[in-house]
């Protein structure tokens, strides 16, 4: 590849790529995002390569490795173009049939298609309900590009927004366009991106820096990973455009080291962009020069906070500082520094190409564009979903997510990660945007959406988040460090049945102080998971404290497993599954749990056939005395 | 010295049965841990190393350590032939040098350097940290600040195969606790521990970033979705 020295050369380069491609030529795309890799996607890819070679179809069929398509629950995913037939849960054994039927005979293999609620098979990817209700501005391109081939991105019009910015627009015009678009930070707080850029641009001091924050630490969120792994150039293009608007010549991409594939794909992307003259000195022959370095994070949740992240890039411990002066004015090495989330940057090329008005037309009054959510937890279709702002929680969870696993009852959805809160069923019609989630006591955060069903204990959930945060608190300020510690102590007591009257009020008071007095956003939002669960599920806290009862049957210290003698069919399943040998019983004899040996792992509860329902969870009342050993089963079912 | 059949490996050195016994005796006498005995000896040896190098000589003060280290180094003589130990350490520190050169000796690359050392050795050996401190001109205390702050770093040797069990929210609501219990049962070590043979280390992580597949476990870079107890046993058995 040789350097491109003008916008025209980029255009020609793109045309050359396109003219060498036949849009009707079949192309097998195999999703090799981390999710599909975990389910054996690589083997499926290799099987396709081998089978296509075996059948001598190399010249007639293209095969592409892509990043995450989003529907991780049903991986490995294979989409065959041009008809966009989507096959789910493909195994290497299925490959010869897919090649023979779909690629050679152009027919569809029904058994690997999506089956709708009504039992109908859906072949076309876009018709699957999971995808149908989404608007995939950012994620949609993942399946069209091989992240290690810049040509794929350029073929889709990649870097044309950069060319437009450099040669058609002035930096101020680019900035105004982003400002007008109403784009807000996708990392959590939702600060207007254009305003942030402007502050850095106008701040005194040179050089200026731009940073991509890919320290995606929120448990339950992985959209940044999928964008970086699947389409790193979209982030890079956005970053270069931003640097041009701001007047920065050095950028950093801060990626957590837990994402090795993202680092690898980014490294390749940077090299290829440099080779083509899209990065480095005199980009596309213009006067603008820009360089980017990758910085791997070393595993600290708090380092995703902007000032902490910048300290980490400086090679010091990533602890936050007080932001009397914003990092936009005094950040990295005390120079003006603009930091945005991966998703924010990835939105920029589309805004420049299609215009602020187009972007402004999507979303709600205060929140524009789309947002990627990681829809996970107890929902049927888990995966990454990208929806316009303002879609209701119900639409996301039930229309796209397909409802709750096992058709249990929906209890709450946790948004915003450890800084967010739990939203109960009453609020299912809440439109999802920055303002509405804030009002409900939660927040947008980076976009984790963890669905919880009736089997989730809200006190335990609060305890989980507080534990996470107390481990991740850097310890610099007292309210966060000590507040979380005391909070955790109280919550652990409640979960263990040692809760006392007044604990709830004490927790609320602690939460208020932390919100008021902590140094950085980790501390000021740390009480959200707790306060929101107290607000919406106070009765659960009271049950734990007053009745020593866990309504969801989760808190181990408050539950016992018991086999109802009248229901036990002596099938031996529970006895076999018990890891501690606490269940005695034989063929024809009622099984009995030895409470002294029981570790309450719940294995027996899960294996007991639902038509028997003999193993029960008891909470808040004493366990009935065990039946005498050798009691016979009453009437077989 | 003809290399005896090695019995165990410790801070980068293979120890024979005799050496191991000597080390144990010494450890008992000085009431310090085995690693401290060896590390202090190695620190003393690093002075020898510095003399034979064209890199800026070490100017840090080892004198304070010396009186203690001298008798420990005496013990080290019994533990291992000095020359060989020096050679080993030269090799190790040369590796550290290669890493440092990759970042052109820039101070702000400290975390990146430590990540690379961690990746190479599966932990951060003390001599390596001293060497980094020396070459980058960063106080050792600051390096320890970083090494203890971030979760990616370990100041004790890690097993050859690290089991990461995800306790992120999405995995949590789908039964990550049970998965962890099962892994604990199969490996026989608790989270944060490494087994005696340094084969396995078990850690919990707050999110592996493939939340749709929870509960998830990662071993040697490979992700496993909802592994059952049999699968965990197979994975453990397939590790050498």
C-alpha cells in the first residue's frame, strides 16, 4: 500500500477496491467477536475455509472474519451475503451442509435459522426481532468489515468523513457540526461532546491532546470492546477528526489489558492507517499531522475516570484528582486534553458524513442519536443492541430481548453499572435517555443493561455492587473509602440475618454523605445501586431485617433447602448432584437433606424436575423435622 | 557445574534437592520467607552484574542490605553456583532491558513496561523492579505503588495456567458463584491462590467483557461459556 496524498486519491483507492468486488458474489462472514470465539467460532471459520477449498469454490466465494455482530447469545453466528442469511449456533459439523446447500444450491438450511415465537423460521438477518427493532449506526458495520483489513472499511466509505473535514471544512466548522448534532458523551455522564471539544480548543496551552477512553470497567458492559475489536477504524477516524477540530497532534487510546484482541486489532489498524497516510505527518497530503499511541490499562476500575486515566498515561498510579479545573483545560501533563468514550468517537464520522441535522433527527429532545446497550442477565436474547435514544425499557427488554428467560417474572433492570441503579417493573415504559434514567434514580452509564428476574435478591445485588466498589475505591478520599466499607458491613449483616432496626436509615444517611462529599464520580455515584434498591424494594430490606427472610431465596444464611416428603419421587437426581453428599435416600425411599452437611449450593433445587417440585427453598420459617429414614415414597406420579 | 536434575523452580532458578534443603535450613535460621532469602542474595549479585555492563552502573545503595545479604549470599553459595546464578540473572535482566528499550526508556511507559514484565514472567520479580527503577530513574517506592495498585500485577509467582472466573454483574445473576465453587473444588485452591507446584492460579475478575455468555471463565486466553464441572475437570486435566 502506498501513501494517499489527497482526497481524490482516497476516492480512487476506494473505487479500485469496489471495482474489484462483485456485490453478488457470495460471501460467508463468520463472527469472531469474543463471544463467538468463546463458543468455538474460530473452528467454524476454519471449517468453512477447508470446505470451500475442498469443493474448489475459492474463486467463487469470499470468506470474511468479522467482529461482533451483537447476537452473542446464539453464537457462533454466520451470515451469508448477498442474501444476508443468518445462521445461528453453527458448529463445524454443520459447515459442509451449509456450503453444499446455501453456497452451491442457493438454498436455505432451515434448522440453523432463527425460530420466532410462533415457530416460524426467519432467514434474513434484518428480520430477526432481535435486529429488527434496532438502529445500528455503529454496530451495523461490524459484520461488513474484517477489522484487520482497512480496505473493507474504506470500501464502505471509511475515512471519507476525514477527507471531508480536512479539505472541505475548517476545524471550527467541524466543531460546530458536532455541537449542532447534540452528541453527548457515551461514557456515562452525557456531557455535550461539542462543548467539551470547544473548551479544549480554546484553552490556553500547547500541545493539546485527545484520548479515547476504552477502559471499559463497568461489569456487564462490553460494547466498547466490540466496537474496538470489530471496527477499530471507525474510532480512529473519529479521533483524527476530533484532533483536527481541536488542534491536537497527539492522541492516546487507553485500552484495558483484559481486551487483548482489541489491542491487537487496534495495533494493526494504526499501522495500516499510517501506511496509507491517514495517520502521521501530512494526513492525506494536508497540513494536518497527527499521531496515536496505545496505552494498556493494568486493571483498575477507577482509572476509567478521566483525571485518573490521564495520570495513568503519565505512568503514575491512576487515581483521580479534584477537578476544580476541568481536564479539558488542564489534563495530561497539565495540558488541555479532550477525552471521549469509544462510542462517542465512533459516532463522529457518521455525523460529519450525514450532517448534524440527520443525527439530530434521531432520539429525544435532550439525547440525540443511538446508544449501544449490552442487554444481559436473565433475558432470552442477550447481546449488544443499538437503539435510538428514547426507546422504552419494555421495547428493549421484551421486543428485542424477547422477555425473561424461563418466562419468569421481570423484577428490575440495572442500568449504568456500579454507578447506576435498579429500575423496577413500574418504570418499564420509561423512555431510555440521559434525563429519564437520571430521574428514575439510575443513569445511562456506559450502557450496561442487566435484567433481573424474580429470583434475584435486591439486597444481595446492592451488596454485590457495594463490595465491587469498595474493592475498587482508590482510597484517596474519606467518604468513599470509609463510607463504602461501612455500607458493605451493614449490607453483609443484613444478608446474613444480623440486620437491625435502623440499618436502612443509616445506609441512606451514609449514601447521602458519600454523594455529597466524595472526590470523584466513583464515590458520588457509589450509593446509587443501594439507594435505588432501598427506594424501590424497601420491603425486601425489611423482610431481611425483621423476618430474617430472603424473599428471592438467594441469601444463603437465610435459606434452607428441604425436600417435601409428599412430593419426592425418589428419582435420585438430587442425591447424585449434591456435591457434599448431604442427601440420603434410595430407590423408592424419600430423600432427606442433612441440614448440617448442606452448603446451600442449590444444585438439588435446580435438578429436581419441575413436575415434581419436591426440593423447596425455605426462608423466614423453621425447617420441618426430617421424615424418618426409610420412609417410602407416597404414590408414584 | 553439571546441572543436577531439577526438583523445583524458584524465582527463576532451578534447585536441586541439596540446594532446596540448604535453603530450607537457612530460611528456618533467618526466620524469613524462602523468596526473601533468594531475593536478597540476588540483589547482592546484581552488583556483580552491574560491573560487567555497558549500561549506566547501578548507583543505588545496596550497603544497607549488605550485612544481611552477605551471610545470605554465603548461603546462596550452597544454594547454587554463584556464576550460574549471575548468568541467570543477567539473562533475566537482559530481558527486562529489551522491554525497556522497546519504550525508549521513557518514564511514562512505566506501567507498560511492568505489564510486559508481568506477561513474560507471570509475576514481577524484585530484581527486575530494581532494574526498572534504575533505568527509568523512578523511585522503587513509586514502582511498588503501581505494582500493588493495579490488579494485573502480582508480586508472587503465578501458576502456569491462570483460571479467571468472572464475577461481573451479568455473570453474577446467572450463577457465577456456583461456577466459582466448582472451580475451587476442581483445582483445590481458593481465589487468589496458586498451588504448590505453580501449575494453577485462580483469580476472580469483575468483568471479562463477554457478558452475554455468562457465567464465563477464561483460561490461558480461551473463554468458556457456562462450563459444567466435567468441562472444568477436562480443562484442568488438559493443562500441562
